C-alpha cells in the first residue's frame, strides 16, 4: 500500500510540474513573429519533454532501486527446499561445512529431493552453514532435526538431545592429509618450523585435529613451532597452499579428490606429503524426540541409495560408496582420540 501511495504522489507531482512548465510558454503576439515563436515553442517543448522524461525515468526506477538496496542489505541465508508441501510437518537437515554452501547444495540437494519424493508425509529442507561455528551453534541448540556432523561434532551432539543412527562408509577415507607445493622444498616435518599451516577450522577432526596430532607425534610443537591459520573451508585450505600463502595445508581425502578431479592442472602442482591414520567417518544423527517410524524410514532411504542407479549417482558426487547403520557406541574410538588430543596437543572449546 505504501508503494502505491508513493507512486501516485510522484505522478501528481509530475503532472503539476508539467502544467507549470507549459503555462510558462511565451505567447504569440503577432503574425510576423510566428516563425520565431514556433522556434521558441519547439525549443520549449523539447526542454519540457526532457524534464518530463527525466522525471518519469526516475519515477519508474525508484521501485527497482528500493528493491536493489533491500537485496544488498539482506544477510545471505543459505537454504534448500526440495519441494513445497502443505499440511505436513517440516524438518531441517544440516550438513557440516565439508564444502562451501554452494557446493554443499550441489552435492546433497539431490539426496534431499529424493527423500522428499519418497516421504510425502514430511517436508525436508537442507540447510547449510557458513562455517563450523555457525553449524555447531545450530546443532547444539537442537535446531536440526537430522544432521550429518563430523565425528567430533557427532560425539558432542549426544549431550544435546541427539542419537546416532548412521554414518558415511569408507572409513579409510576419513584421515587427515597434509599438502605442500611440489616446488616447496619441504621434505620433513621439521622443515615446517617457523612456517604457516592452514586448516579449515579448529574443530574439524580429519582436516585439523588429526593432522595437528600427527605433527605433534612427529616432533613439532604445533602451539609454538608453527603458525596455525584457520581459513574457513576445505577448499580454502587447499587454495592457500596452491597460492603459496602457507607452507602446508591440511584437509581430508574427499575434498582433495573432488578438487583434483575438477582442477587437474592445479592439483598437479601439489602433493600429499603426509597422512594420518583413519577414524570413523562422518555420522548421521537425529533428535531423540522425533518419531521413530519417521527416523527409520529416513534411514532406510539413505542406506539403500547404493542399491539403485539414481542413488549411486548421488553418492558419486560426494564421493562415498554408501551410508550405513551406526549407533552411539560406533564412535568410541573417536571419543578416545579426542581425549588424547586434548591432553597432549591443545584444549577444545
């Protein structure tokens, strides 16, 4: 309504301006001055037309400008809804920041689409987070109904009303890797002393904590001998090494495989210098207050993705061979590693 009133106010102002301009036109006093008067009227009319055209253009542009300003001020809220369903309960699915939001939607959006198609009784929305801190806040506050946290977050979620019902398979891929440039001249862990190492985030298990533990057990004091730089995402950690901003960068095999496949020439400039022992892969958790029948159906669809072509194509984008059943006890080794890490390397918030 305000927008309509604003438009009519400007239209009224424009009409009044037009009337005043035309009313000021010089009168024709004699037949002898007809040619001169005609020329003056022409020039005056052109001037009026220019003024009117400018006002009309401003008037028509105002809504666009207002919309543009609003868009620029709005905070970006990543989210993905596979389809809109009415009169059904809505559930939020959270995936921890293994990728930037755009990439995460490309990889996990089709899976949410598939689950929505096969569970008409519910409406699932995929929600990304800008960084680990934001994801942790949502997870530990119970914002997500279903979530796929990293193993450290999975263990922590058990204290915040969640239970484990599944996990990624391919545990051998859940390990830390440390990349360097092939022309870096870095050959031993000791060569990193005094240099900068990048990681996605302090609480990334495979891509931060496990590499830091590896460096610690190979003679490097990660709190004093190097500068630890947390750069926000797996891709950023890789790119920082590539551009020479850091001497080494930590990540884990899944984003490294994706980067290598999509950017083979750039990846050829880097090499995996060291890798850690593996741990249990990323978990799937569900809030304990959700209906068991709903959680079981969700889990069945997830665990059977590798049984059909459509599902295998979705899994290949991650990439992982399948999702598999798990429970809280599956993450006992992760709890043991975290306890050792806190005791020997650094505290965790």
